[in-house]
């Protein structure tokens, strides 16, 4: 009987984020650069204040994306460690079984 592996939704999310977040971060960075460059224009105090608030929000968004990427990277490392532990455990079981068969009844 073959056991079916269930996909851990957190691992699936981390894998998806690892593939998508680098591009998302690059787009957010580019958007921030465009937004920050607008400061060179002539603005009154009210416009400047609104512009600074928008820049802070953009940087907060960028920081959140980077934190998500770090979390996804950590999860990928843990999944790899779990797979290595499982593989090592299977090898140990095979060795034990072989030793038992050599000893005989």
C-alpha cells in the first residue's frame, strides 16, 4: 500500500512566494524610485507632506515584501532539512533490517 503525501499549505505558500517575491520586490523598488523622483518637482508644503507620506508607505510595503521573502527562505531551508532527516532515517531503517536478516532467526 502506497501512502499519499499531503501537501503542507504553508510549504506550498513558501515555495510560491520564493518564485514570485523577487519580481514583486523589484517592481515595488522601481515604483518607489519613481515616486521619490517626483520630489524634485516644485511642491507646496501640503503636497510635499502628502508626497512624504506616500514615500513612507511605499518603503513600508517594500519592507513587508522583504520580510515575507526572508520567511519563505527560512521555510524552504526547514523543508530541505526535514527531507534530509527523513532520508537518513530511511537509510538507518534499511541498515537495521539488513543486520537483522544477517543474524537470522
